[in-house]
């Protein structure tokens, strides 16, 4: 029994993509579900609604659909407002997705029950309400969990395959001379990751292009070669600049903190096609990326000079992956 609980806990803790960070996606999802409920009840009315004449049936079906959309929007606002510091794309899991979906089902059921009681004079007692909500939860928990796990496995397989393909492409381009110049020493024919990264970086660096970052005050200013820039990381109204310093291209990394937004920092590097926004908090220089990994949540870029991976958000995945493959 303990092994089952441990396995279940591990399963629910697996990463899962969170799509409710923007109001646009929340509104689209809520309206889609509301329309589906209204159409479904119009075409397949349950017992009680089936005896109602067609015009009134459509009216009540539309009300139930509006209740569904309204409650989903209220739940989204509640989650985003009360848990805005903990509800992030990086921290979202299978368990949290199952939980918020079940909460939506339960609150929608409660709204529908309240409307049914008021509109059709249904007798309501604590026992009736409890049975109604408990039945809804029991009916919903199985399909919700199964569908979430199936989606997690599909996304995991897709992202791992894409990451493996791009990683192979990155590794094959790390040292072009390795494929054109035969080696007489078989023990030295395979370069290490650090050596290959250095060789790849040196072949990509061209005539230096200068980028200038200016903070909120006149004294806040950072000037560096575009190719020396590794990534930009934002936190509130500050941006940390990670860049190479000196001649040691593997370990010597300097950081500069400026008071500015990532949007204004992005404008400073817009003329460099290999420096892209990859996340709401990150801009990355793709010339420094030597590997990429994937899970159901998305992708992470790995750079030898950094102690942390750089995440790639869903909204930037296509652009970043396309750039890495070309």
C-alpha cells in the first residue's frame, strides 16, 4: 500500500503545462466550455429539461452554459489572484491540474444545482446537495485524471523526441572540423562537451556587434559585444545580464544588474537574430546553447557557463526550436 501511495504521489508531482496565466486563454477556455454545455443540453436534454418546449429549452441550456463560463472565469480570477506567487508554469504539476479541474467541475455543479432549485422549485436539503456534489466528483475524477495523464504522456513523448532531435543537431554542429578532418588518434576523436562548446562558440563568433543596455538612471549602463551575452534574466523591474568576461570563454562569467524591464532589454538586442526571447523572464543567446531537454511542461536550454537551465515558455517554443534547428 505504501508503494502505491509513493507511486501515486510521484505521478501527481510530474510537470504539466499550465495554460491559465493569461486572461485571453482563460476567457477562450471558459467560453468554449460554456458553448459546449449549451449545445449539448440543447441536443441531449436530461430528464426534466426534455419536457420543456423547444424555445424555453434553448433558453435554459444557454443559462447553464453561461453559468459554466461565469464560474470558470471566477475560478481563474481566484486562482490567479490568491495564488499568483505559487501558480507558475514552472511549478504546475499533474496533481495541481487534476485538482483545479475537479474544483471547476464541483463549483459548476453547485451553480447548476442552485439554478435548478430556483428555476424548477426542486426541494433542496443538505443530504440532496451533498449527494449531488459527491456524485459529480466521483463521476468526474476518473475521466479528469485519465485524460490529464494521457495528455501528460503525449506531451512528454513529443517534447523528449523534439529535444533529442535538436540536441543531436547541436552536437553534430559543435565541431565542424571533426567531420571533415580524419583523426589518427581514436582516443582523442571524441571531444568533451566543454571542448566542443568552446570550439562551437569560437566558430560562431564573428565581427563583434555591440549592444548597449541602459537602466533607469544615467549611471546604469552596460556595453558589451553581442556574442559575449549569454542570457538576460528579469525579476520584477530588474534585469540581470549574464555575459562572458575576459579570454576564458568557459568559466569567466560576469553578471550585471540593471533597473529596467525585460521588454526594454529585448529592444536593445532586436537586431541580433540569434538572441531571442524564450520566456517571460528570459532572453537567451542561442550561440551559447549546447543542449536541450524536454518534459511534458516544455523545454530547457542548457549552457555550460550557467549553473541553471534556461526555460522555454509555450508561447516561444516554436520560434526558439526553429532557430536552434537552423
